[in-house]
C-alpha cells in the first residue's frame, strides 16, 4: 500500500512536469 502511494505521487509529479514543459514549449513556439 505504501509503495503504491509513493508510485502514485511520483506518477502525478511526472504528469504535472510533462504538462508544464508542454505549456512552455507551446508558449515559446507561438
């Protein structure tokens, strides 16, 4: 259970990072 929770947080952090990077790329390319 603890491992799943840590993995879930890690996955959420990665997802947020990817969205942030994509937003920056879109802003730069415009």
